[in-house]
């Protein structure tokens, strides 16, 4: 959960930090980005098996399904946060 302020108003939502120290934030009322757009990587050290998602809510759904089925996450998860970040993903994970 990410808490942040804009002027005098406080907000919060589910969020994930990306590689450029920006954040993708979602709550029932809005979809927002703080900082620079970039991919987010979870469990990079798991290397060989990579699962790619367009958005973080897809990744959260995947993790919940794995949990519901008693399967721990043993994969690197990549959230593009926008299809415009496809090239960044390919550069970092090809080869």
C-alpha cells in the first residue's frame, strides 16, 4: 500500500515501484503514476522462468491464484506498466 500527498490531500492505493523509482498506483477511484514510467521486476533472482504482465493488477491476480492453489511464486515477474515498455523488457531479458 502506498500513501502519498498532493497539496493538502492525502491518498493511498495499491502500488508497485518500478526500476526508475516511480510508482504505479491503483485504487477504486483512480489509476495513477508517480514519477517516470518503467518496468517493475519482482524476484529477479529467480531468473530462468519469467512471467510478463502488462499491468500490476494482472500480476496481483496471478499471485492470488498461485496462493489459492498452494503454489509459491518461484518465477521472476515483470510488469510492463505500459506496452510502450516492451522494448525495455526485451533489452534486459533477451539472450
